[in-house]
């Protein structure tokens, strides 16, 4: 396993960055889409971000168009939709691939983690969630239908908060 913090990224605004900018924070990494039946999960993700950000937590959104073409927009369109429709303030990144030969290096690492049922491998759909500890370990994987404010996920976040 490589150090997740070395993973190179581009923000939705097109700026180069890496996960190192989030070192020491508890992260919930989520592949998102604007035209999915699960898109309303943005509301719960934003509430989690607002509630726990003061304690060293951040949601990170990674748009992905690999599931039924449900994230076809440009970075500008994605940013405008997320801001206007769901008031998203958590960090968003450029659209990436989470599965297949073009899988982003971040997801090459994340998909090696197993869910509660012991299954690792490909992301199943939009809004799959990975909880990354402040020291960069993957400590939880939650499948797409797990709501952001699910009691099990919230308990895992509260148990792993750095502050």
C-alpha cells in the first residue's frame, strides 16, 4: 500500500493538490454524481461535513461518470449544481474513474478495503463511502445505499475523530 497522502489530485477548480492537504483529518471519501437516484445524499454529506469539520473531519467528493452516465457535466456545471442545489461546501475534485483500467490511483488503494461483509473490489455505484483515519488508514467502507447519517457510519466517524 502506498501512502494515500501522496495521491495527486485536481480540485474541481482545476488546481493541483494531493491528499496531503488533509493530513491529520478524518476523511469520508465519496464518489458522487449529479443525476442519480442517490444524489440527495449530498444533503446528508453536507450536514456531516458541517457538524464534524470543527473536530477535524472532511467529506471529499469525487464526481464519477462511470455509472449509467450520471455525472456528464463539466467541472463548472458540477460545481454550480452542487452549490445551488445542495449548498455543498466540502471539497470537490475533478471527475475521475473509480473502476476499470482508468481507475484513479486513490481508488486503486481504496477499493482494496473490504466492507462490513468482507467484500473488497470495485465500487458498486455512485455514493460509495470510504472512511480514512487521520493517519491515512482506510478504516471503513460503506456501500452506496448507506445513508451519510446512518447510525453505524456516524458512530464510526465519532469514534475516529481526531479532536
